[in-house]
């Protein structure tokens, strides 16, 4: 310290930050925090969007693989409307030289309850479910879609044409089944818009009926 400094100068040296300097520091710090927060949110949005697209693609592939594999091994196919809304595809699928299984795929809106007891479903959004069973015997009837059926896709919608008109999700022409769907997923709806993946394909029933009398509907 300068021994010749006046008391006023020494007091000024010990005064620390002025109010203006403090306000400038707070402003700059706030700007930096805002920038960091913005970058963090953008990163989370990009990560969530990528994950959702991967989920949608994986689920679409699982549904497409299930349909193509089983329909190619089927001897009979039927497309049915589900009372209350939805579509059902049933197939009698060969499992060997003489064996048969009944496979079904449903686009349906079911009411379900999760582990916390929270009601879900029955909200107008269709889900894709599948079921495998033995051929029917006697007076048995084909099982209706239920929450016990395996879930393939959480949310699925019919695809639309260029005019925005919904296309039939399944079209059956003799032994040729084709499908046009949109798989939807959004794991982080508060961060990003939902992701969608188009799912279209077809398969021809290639199994021969051996006259066993096995039935699935």
C-alpha cells in the first residue's frame, strides 16, 4: 500500500465491487447459464427424437416380420372387423408336415391397467397385438383380442394417401395380404413431437391344405 495515499484513496481500494460491476457480472452470468440450459435442452430433444425413431423402427420391423413370416406359411387368411373398432387378421399356419397353429394380429383399442393401477388404453389410439393358439375343436370359437395377447406396437394408425384419406390397414385379395400402417411412438412428448414410421408390405399364403380339417375361426 502506498504510505502517502490519502484516507479517501485507501477507502476506495477496500470498497470491493461497485453496484454497476456487480450488475454486469450477474448479467453476464445469467446469459451464460441461459446458453448452457438451451444447449442442454436441445441435446435432450435430439436424443429423445433419435431414441423414439429407433423405437418406432424396431417395433415396425417386429410387426412386419411377424406378418410376413407367418402369412407365407399360412393356408388360410381372413380379415375381420372388430366390434367397437379395429381390424383383425387371422391365419391358419403350417408348423410342419401335418401340424397347424392359429395366429392372429389385432389393431385394437383395449383398456389396460399398469402396475400402479393407472388406467390406460380405450383412448382412440390403436395398438397392435398378436396371439397364437392351437386349432379350434368342437364348438370352440376363435378368441377375441384381449390384454393377454402379446403387444407388438403401442400406437399404430392406418396410413393415409396423398389427400390425407385413411387407407385400409389390411387388404386381402384371395391369398395375398397387404398392409399399410403408421407406427407411432413418443417416449418424451414434453421434449419432442412424436416420431412415426411407415409400415407397408405384403405376403402370399403359401402353405397347402392337407385336408386335416383344422380350423381357426
